[in-house]
């Protein structure tokens, strides 16, 4: 009798996540975004969440929680109930933070669950229209001839732009001075004014000003040209081997979220990024659609953590 009761209890426990997934969602879902409205992370999150809400039959609400290179939002996610009601959209900084900070308020491996990679946005390099260099190859030659006299701006210490430009320095043996700003807008303003020599950003922020002739776009940090910028060659094309650097957007859940719910969201995102209207908007942003399984996304995060960890250590970058 006791064995039958025990077996029934175990079966009920194992079936509970499936039952929850079948009945899920019953109320609005919250998606945390660790950056202010309007930027790459927020725009990507809202594009996906609008479609996800339609497909799930419940509102999927973006909740902006900026601060500490995205850590504020991820910490809130890690402490949320694993009931499928809270997710977060993170970017490349999430992988870098593991090395940038000596101690995080959460354990990236134990407290979080990978859901899906939404897409990758290769960084684009811009210079002032009056600069004497017209290509990335010319810029690197100029930087080598003027060690320590070239400055580059970033959207902040530890950002994808900062670390990617440090990677460029490592690969090319150049010396450039880092000027961190509080966001991309201020860095872009100083690029226009000639206060800095180089600024790289997610393609979304530079496509329009590049096409309008406000700045000169000299290279894309990708192995292929972007559909939105077909006339801008990659750094690899220009002889700078290995310089592939992107920011990216992906979805996380609290650890312990029922696997069927995680799979459902992952499957929905994979379907959403294949929709014609979504793909067109991502293309226009310079974002390469992805869609992945949870295991694939976790593998991607691990690879990004290792890649940027090496750059951080070699460049001696720390935010503590």
C-alpha cells in the first residue's frame, strides 16, 4: 500500500510541470530588459514580445530595469519565481559580466535557464566624415602610425563596443585610448564633433546616419556583409582576420522553470524570427535572426563567456 502511494506521489510530481505547461499562461507575462527604452535590446525585445503575446494569448509586457551593465534585471530574474511568468532579454554584456565582475549577485549557471537566442547584430565601425581614412584597413594603418594618439568611444565600460574594440586592438597590435560614455548617443555626438576618432555600435544605431551621410561607415565586424549595408565591407574582407564581434539578444528564465514552458517559449521564438515581417524588421536593424533550442543557446553563452573572458583578461578590463 505504501509503495503504491509512493509511486503515485512520484508520478504526480513528475506530471506537475507538464500540467502547468498545458495550462500556461493564465495571466500576463513579464519580460525584464536591463537597458532603457529605445536601444537595441529594448527594440528587439518589444518586437519579439508583441508577437509572442499574440501567439500565447496573453500580454507579454516589457519591463525596463536598467543598471549595472544589465545586472539589475538579471538579478531580479534570478530571484523570480520559476513559474513561467518572468523572463528576461539579455545581450552580449551578460556573458562578459561573468569575468568583468569578481562577484555577481547571482550564479549564471545555477540561477538561470537559457531559453533561446533571438538574433545577432554585428558591430559596425563609424568615423567622422572629415577623417583622412576611408576604410577599416586605412584606419588601422593610421592607428599604427599614431600609437596612443587615436581615441575610440564606447557606450560604457564593459560594453560590447568597449570589449570589441579592445579585441580589434589585440588583433591589429594598435594602441588606442578608450573614452567611455554613458550610452551610445553621447559617444556618437562626439564622433560627429571630431572629439573621438572611432565609434562602433550595433548596426541599428549606425545604419540611418551612415546612409544619410552623417558619418562614414568603414567596416562590419562579421564574416558576411549585412543586407542592410551591402556596400560596407567586413573587417575580414579588408584583411583584419578574426575580427568578428556582435552584440546579440537572447531570452533567459529563472532556473527551475518547467522544461515544457521553456521549450514552448523557445519554439515560439524560433517561429517568430522566421515570420516575414519580423525578419524584414530584423534585417533593417542589421540583426541576423537566430532562434535556437535552450541547449544551443546555453552553448552559445558558454562560448561567448570564454571568448570575452579572454579579451577582458588580456586587456586588463575590470568593473570592480
